[in-house]
């Protein structure tokens, strides 16, 4: 069973954790708690093939850039998230992509570009066309979603898995608000939050890990996985 390492990237507050938790647990978290580093595992069946995803939800704050860069070098697929209501978050993700290309030194970089908070159209600051153009530059799928919608979040990771499996050379695919795509990913088991290493937890050096085994400890931030 192949193991695919997925790294979720983006600035603070764009909804990376909301997207990830909606995908894994099927509910929307509306309280913001800045992530330092969370790692999850989920077994999926997609296109008649089973795979284990290791998802790394990275810090949006530049202070944790060194930690994030380790995952940029090692990841197999990348979800690049910005908020359509925040032009700076879009500029930030462009900078992150440049860093990603530099760190990977010519290796393939399978990505999906995600414009989150599509349910806040009245506050849009980044046009759909800008997102689509950037995705075309990356040769990556592009979706505008709301992390409140479970199916949209599923489609993000399904598209990324297919891009990774294709060798990272998939043509750009543009979706407005992703709906109705085939190939639902089904978890073999529930995928609860595995590690809860947030800024608050780091400050107190005590984060609760529910039903999981700790696999490594580094820089006082717990990184755990659960199958």
C-alpha cells in the first residue's frame, strides 16, 4: 500500500487547518488557533487503488519557516491554500511556491492550488482569473472552495493524489466551486486529529493527543500519527 506525503501550505488564517480537519473528520472548525505543526494519517481508496496519506498541516507564521522547509524538501504532494478575501495571502502563496521550487532543486512538485473562503464572495480580493492563471503557471489543478463543504475538501486531496500518481506532470485543471466530481475517497477508518501542536500548546508545552501513539519528538513539538 503506497504512502503519500502531503504538505498543506499557506499563510496564517487562510483555512489550512479547517480544510484538513473537514477532510479528515467531516466537520468545520470555526475557531482560529494558530498551527505550528500537525500530522495526520488517513487511508483512502481512490480509483480502485488504496493509499495511506500522511498529511502535514504546516505553520502559517514565518517564525516557523525552518520547520516548514524540511517538509517542502521531503513532501510528495502539496496543497497551496490562500483566501480569496485576502490579496496578501495570494502573494504569500506565490512566494511559498518559489521557495518550494528552489528547495526541491528541479524535482517534480505536484501541487493543487486552493482559493478558500469562496462562500465570502462579497469580500473577494483575489479574482478567479488570477488564481487560474497562477495554477496554469504551476501546471496544477485549481479549485475555489469553502472549507465548510466536505465534498469540496475531498476533491482537493483527490486531485492531488491523482496528480502525484501521474508523476506530477498533470495539465492544469480549473474548477470554479468544485462540485459533483467522481471518485470519492473513502476512509477505511475514522481519521481523528492526530496531533494538536498549536501555538497555545507550544506556549504551555502540554498538548493532548487523543488515542494516538507518539512517533517522534522534535523542538518540543509533538508530531504523531494514527492509522
